[in-house]
């Protein structure tokens, strides 16, 4: 069995852990969450180019958008948020179980 850490020499949080959590894994988490966001919109009739190239006309009637665009966006935002939370819980479990030298 491993002895407990020494708080003076082994901090709980260091720059290596922060870099891994925010830069390495965080970028993948956000890309993964955006993938789910746009996949949900695509499955409901809103293509990626309709969102990116629309500017202020997004969601207006007669512009080729579904009638319930607001409801679709609210659901897509919820999917994005839940995906981020699940990924961050997974990251928490993997990072805290790892021995950082």
C-alpha cells in the first residue's frame, strides 16, 4: 500500500495537471460536444452551413428553417451542456486516479 502524500512536496494541483486538463483534454471535450450539438441540429433539418452563413436571418420564417427552430436550439444547447458535463466527470475520474510524478 502506498503511503499518503506529503502536502509540502506533493501538491494536489500542479501546472502539468492543469495543462493536461484544460489544454489537452479540454479541447477534445469541446470539439466532441460541438459535434453532438451540430449532429442533433442536422438530424432535425438544420445543416451546418445554414447556421454558419445565416447571421441575423437565422430562424426566420420562409428562409428554409424548420418552424420550431427555437425549441431545436434549446435542446441542442442542453445536449452540448450534458456532453461537456459527462466528459468532465470522466476526466475527473481518470485524472485523479493517475499518479502525477
